[in-house]
C-alpha cells in the first residue's frame, strides 16, 4: 500500500518544531528515523497532514557518560548504540538488545527516541529502559520535564508525551558494580517482531541473587516489570521449586494478546521459558 498524501518539512531547530506543532496540532507528526513511522503510513494506520523531520537536529544525538549516568540523545541510531564502547562498558544490556532490532539497514536509520516514542510493545528499547530505570527528557517551548520510563509507557502505542513536547534525551543510571544482565528474545525469524522478550538485571553478592528486575516485551500492551515474579527468586533463592513458583506467578503479571502466529497461552509459555533461561544465565 501507499501512504496517504501529506506535507513535509525539515525543521532547523526545536523552536521551529514547536511553532509547527502549535500551528498544526494533532495533524502534525514528528519524523526521526522513520523506521517505525513509515510502515504505519504505508499501511494507513496513521494519516498525518504534515511530517516534521527532525533528523538533522544533530545536537540531540550522541552518547555521553557522566560520573554515574549515561546520556543518550534521542536521535542516536540503533547501530550507534550497539557499536558504542561506552554502552558496552556501562550499559551492556543495551548492547545485547541492539542486535535483536530488525536488520542492519533499519538499525542504521532508526533512532533510539523514535522507537521509544512509538511505544511498540514488541520493541526492545522500551523494556530495556524500564529495566534500567531510565529517565526521559521531554522538552516543550517553555521548559523541560523528566518522566521515568515506567511512567512514560501508558498502553498500546500510548505514552505520556504531550502534543507540544519532543523527546530529546534519555538519561540512564549506571548499574552498580557487580550487576549482571541478560537479554533474551524469541521471534519466528531473526529480525522479525518479537513474540516475547525479556530484559533482566540483578546484583550478585556472595553468590546470592539480589535486586532482580525482570521486564518483559511483547507480553502486554506496554513493558511489564514483573515484581512479584522477581521477588520470589530474591526471597526464596534459586531452586527448581522457587523457579517453578515464579513461573506460575508470572501468569498474574503478564497479559499477552494473541496474534496471527501465536496464541496468548503460547506467549505466556514462552515468557516462562525465557524467565528460567535468564535467571540461570544471571547466576551462571
């Protein structure tokens, strides 16, 4: 299919973006990398009257490390994150997740902020950001506000981003020394949308698993941080019995939807499989 007719403009700065958003309202839509937006246009799932291209606002791309945080510009591409030595050193969860995002051509163009703003429940970055306690910097004409990743995602393709705001940066605290991670994903073919995935973080102290965070993608309308499931392993320790108990509790925390290829029961089963794999990987 072909996209519906729309006007196009390339913004030179954020002030121009805000002018256009105020003038056109809901009829305008921001274009960053376009790797999520263009398919929805071609399938006529969205039909904006104006696309505002912000891809040339280079000041909002790049990766910077401070004393205890990593700052990632919203226009940083998936490839730049996956290839970054700083990301590999300080946020290896993102390095591992990047390789699961579609295919190289898409990773070269798609942007970190674009994926987050789209809020696709099967996307990798939203779950990673929730697991890492990321903060999103949302800018509007008169100021800036920060929103925690867990509060930013509100439902299927729905976020707390207001019509007059632009996501410009993501700030992620560097995990404590001794932290471990695992990113696992199941798809019909490499590069396809995930059936279900899991971003896991934990601290290991004296051989004991602590501060376990299990955040699932493709298992609900938004990323799910399964607190009850995590707490069972933390409080009872890792054993076959506690693992089976955690897998059982997972049914109360996830709400997967069936699609053309997988039933809700299948997705829940696969989420349980990934849970066991991730926890064993963390303690290995």
